[in-house]
C-alpha cells in the first residue's frame, strides 16, 4: 500500500488537555512516523506519515482527540514524504 504524509493544524481546546501525548500514543498504535507540537496561537501542529489507511484513521482520530479535548477544526494537506523514523512530541 502507498505511503503518504500529512501536515497541518488542529484548533479548539487542544492545549492543556493531553492532546499531544494522546496524539503520539495513537500514532505509535497506528505505526505512524512524525511529530506534534503546541503553537503560541493555541493550535497543535501535526505531521504524520505512513500507510495511507493508517494515516486516514489517524486523521479521523485527530478530529476527536482525547476525552478532555474539544476539537473545532482539523486542517491538513498532503506533503512529500519526510523519511521520519518514530513519532515525537516536540516542545
């Protein structure tokens, strides 16, 4: 199956609710590579790559996030593969 890479932003109540850590855990569960980080404007930035089905499942999960989150928008665009190994939470 084809590998794809998605990059973008998650808006809403997504900081201070464990969103980044839960994102990393879900990405690892789906065997995705990439990273996530908080932005100064209260959004979370995400880059993920892996098998297309796994990335699509991850994107659907991002729309909900962990229980304490209240996601209002997920805006992602496909990017060239980055060749990242593992998934990390950036500071």
